């Protein structure tokens, strides 16, 4: 590996996308730690909000990695066609929210030691919805994460005040890039990308086809979002992490898949972030 370019001592990482690919975000944070880059604020979008929340709570990276490798994601896929009709998603997300709330010990935004910002999308015409210490101090972090990762058709949408919240990954880029820390500290978005995996439908013929079809539809939708064009204005502050054929709704990912995701996030960050930050700093000084 070539010698790393100098990096700023602090950035605001934006962990965007992910779903069940969350080990990649842990690898990203591991790389930031090894680059001696500190984070006083962190932003979570969609599946990235899970890891951002654990980080803001002070959970160690080693514990996060163990959780990611050992947790069976299939327990959160409590699919029901009746729920789809009533709530707009195959899974309620209640099991996931309780699991995360237990890990976070029921913490609210006001009590977090690190500033956390979580973005969801209001499909009732409201655009981005921001959860953080300033706007929603008494809201449980687990509830905000659950709202931000409401993948359409897979997880039921979440009502909040007069809003109907779904996955934050639907947001446009300009909702992500702002002066989160309020002092000009650089924000860097880490976006997970995947390519569509072809399923063998022959083995699925004996199953009821609608849940499979909806899952494939959601996977296609999320893959298309991850390949969305990055505007030139934000390119120098964006790191694309290629997660191969592991999708945001791959509940069957095994330990090998998860370790591979961690390695990809870690190696991609080490390879590309220092040079991007160096160029960004040069532009600011010119």
C-alpha cells in the first residue's frame, strides 16, 4: 500500500445505506481509527444509522464486529403478507427495534456522549426528517434508527407526528452534506454499492411467490439507489464501497459474507480516503 497522505484530525462521517451489509460500516470506522481521525459528530442514514448509533453510544468496534458476525439477521425477517396490506411492509421491524434498544440501553439523543444525527424520509410530502439532540432530545435512538431503515416493502413505514417515515437512503445528496458540526469540519459520506444478484427461482417454485417477488423488488430498488450518480460537487467528499452481490436485504448472509463486508469497508477507506482528504484540503487552501 502506498504511503498515506496527511489526513485532518477530525471529520464527520456519514454512514449511508447498508441494511444487512452493516459490517462494512464497522470496517470503515476501524480504518478511521487507524488513520487517527476523530469523530465528535456522526451521521447515520438507512442501515448506516445502526452502526452510527452504536458508535455514538460508545460501543467499541470490537464489540460491534462481534455483534455483526454473530447475530442471525433472519430473526428480523418476520414476514407477513397481512402486515404488508395493513402497514406497507412484510416485516414490522419490532424485533429489530427491541434488539437495538436493548443494546443501547434505551438511550435518548440527549444522553449520547457523541453527537448523532439520523435522517429518515417523510413520504407524506415532508422530505428529510432529522433526529438529533437539538431537534429530538427525548426520542429514543432505537426508534429513529428503525424509522431511517424502513426499506420500502420490506419493513413497515413508521408514523411520527404528521409524518410517514421510510428509508433515509431515498434522500437526495444535498440533504446529507451540511456543516453538521457547525464549525466547518469536513463531512465525508461513505456509500455502500452493490450489484444485483440473480436468484435461482427453480428452488422457490414450491413457496408462495409474493414475499419472494417483493423482496427481489426491494433489492432491485435499493441496488439502483446505491448506484445513483454522485454529483460532482460532492465527489471529493464521497467514498463508494463496493459490497459486490451482498444486498441491503440479504438476511441469509453468513459469517464469511459479513467478514468480507468488514474487510471491504476497511480496505476501501484506507485506500481512498487519505488521498481524497488531501485533495480537499489543497482545494480549500488555494
